């Protein structure tokens, strides 16, 4: 059976923020003095991706403009993040306009994050045996890696590092399907996910590796786990049962947006990447 064409899914805002802050000490400016660091960096990454991988099927996932269901469940979600700088906000419409001109299929679902859209598309690909590459540096998305789904993580000089399930285990000490558990225990400062105070990376790895994927009854798991039972670690977790349970809800990527995003039509669209030769010139 002939292999199906792989789908490449770009986590747009992850690369916009990465590009902007990469030049934060010495921003790139156009002839009008406007900051264009995000625009430059984003499309350098995109051009490099096209040159290196030559994708045929491609989609760009965007965050919701308004609050998401996570904000409704956890008021402090991402509350520690500083307000997006105005000179970064001004660049986002330009980036989206260029993506539209290139014919890149873009998906945005109000109430959901790009992570949720990416999970939906990856799930579609897995269901039909299609290879899928998640282009993002977001560690949350590593939980989607497996079988024909791999991560393309940004590296030096606008290159990308391909990561499969073995690579996730080697780098993080847990399997892809345990990343959600791991992050729920350690927390995530960037998203203000609390986790469990006093449980670090090593302990979280042991707890995550030593249990099933079902992480709903977290208190029961902690009491049954040999690393938590009758131990100081178990005692540490008990006062934080509420926040830990909430962290579990926040960390795993939801896969409930297939009917909301029109993602079923993505595989019928083709970007006009030949236009990039003109843009680069």
C-alpha cells in the first residue's frame, strides 16, 4: 500500500512569540522604524521548513482570540504571562495576511487553543494512517507523538529536530502518553499550572512511568503508587489534591474540536508555496 502524503501542522503563535523574543535585545525594524522581528523570524522558520521538508499538505493552527474553556475552568490560567507587547500585537495581522496570500489553510476555533486544533488534526491523521508532523516547540504537544505522528521542534539556525516517541522518552524521561501526567505533577509556570509543590522532575517521571494512562482519579493513584504510598511525596500531594486534579484537566490536549473547525477540509487544500520564491527575492 502506498504511503499517504504527510500533513504538517504549524503552531503559529508559538513561532511568532519565539521570533519576537529572539530579537528582544536588538529588534529588527523596517524603514519606518516599526518592529518586524516576529514577521522576519516567523517566515524565516517557515521558509526553512519548506526548503527542508517540502510539504504538500500543510495547515496552520491559531489560538482563539477570546478566552478558552481552560480560562473558564481555571481563572488563573496563563495569568502570570505579561500582556502581549503592542509592537508584537501589531505584527500578528500582517503574518496572518501573508499566510492567507500564500494559500496556507489556517484554522482558528473560538474557545479553543491551537493545541486543541493540532490534536484534532493529528487524531484525524492517525485514524486514516497518515503521517503527521507537529511543527512546534510546545512540550504539551509531545503527548501526541506516536506511531506515524512526530514532532518537528525548532533548533539552531532555523532548523528543525525530528522527535519520535523514543526521542520523547530520552529527553523527558516519560513516554508521550505520560507527558500530560508529568506536566500535571511538575506544573507549567508559563501557563500558571500549579502542579504539586515539592515534586520535581525525577519524582514526576517515576510517578508518571509507574501508572496507567487514566489520570482522572489522581488521589487514588497517588495513594496506590509505590513511590507515593507512606512517603513524604505522598504527604506533599495531599494538600494539593485540588490543584493537581485541575492541572490534569489543563495539561492534556483536548480533542473535541473536529466538528467546530472544519478540519475535515484541510486535506483538500494546497498552499501556494511557489509564491515564496517571489517573497524571498
